[in-house]
């Protein structure tokens, strides 16, 4: 058998393995993933919060989707959770936020060390959608892809059409102190290969 024939057979044997690695899909592992944000009150005071229920996936084409259950907001205070959910997010009408976009899955699957990637996505919130840019630290392993925000993503509720009255109603529950409509959002997400 010629050298060329042996090389061709070797390539044909390896090709399905490579294709399988590239065309895997991934599912978010909520046990080790988080989406959190901080609100600003009285211009100086930060109050952290997180969402307890998130889900998502990356399909074989590199299209990702992250769903955030807004009613699962956790501020650390039960009554405050309910107020943020009902008065600000209006979860009866807008129960979730969703982030979608596309990554080069073949490129990510080939990473051998932690790498910072600039990723564009679309955030759907309160009936509106906006483009967002994210600087992400990406770590690839044989079983997982882990991503985390290098810097916070600033989300301004007003730009998504959230009425000022929502914030005003929420502010009344804490003595009328001013609350910023902009929040800094951070995320740490782990996707398991399927």
C-alpha cells in the first residue's frame, strides 16, 4: 500500500471523530452556573441579586440560547424578591429574559487553554430586543465549555421600554429612595457536552 493510500485511510478514520467533536451539542448545567446583577440605590449603594432558575443550550451549529426565569430573582430578602418580580419585571406579562447568539463551535472546541472571546448576542427583555456585546473568558474541556463575563454587561431597563413607573412603584416600597434603571450583569455558565 502506498504512503498516500495509508494517509488517506488514516484521514478517513479520523474524520468521523473530528466531525463528532465539532457537531456535539451542549446543555447548560444550572447547578454550577449563575446569572447575577447589582442594583444601585442612592447613587452609592450596591445591592446584589441573582436568578435561581436558568436554562440554555448550544446546538451543533454554535447557536446558543439562555433562558432566565425572572420570577426566580433572589435578592436575599423574600418580600423584596416578590416586589422586584411583580412591580419591576412584571413577570405576569414578561416571565423571562432570553439571550441568543452564535459562536464558532469548531474554534471553541479546539481551544487548549483559557481564552478571551468577544461575542455578540441579542437580549430579549420586557418585550424588546437589543444587541449586546460580551467579553467572555472561555474554557474548553473534553466534557464541558465554561464561559464567564470578563466585565459586566450593563443593561439599562429604560432602553428596553421598561416604564419609569415600574421603578417608582418599587422605590415607594423602600421609602422612595432613587433606584438606577441600569444594572451590571455578570454570568458564569457551564455547558455539558451531550
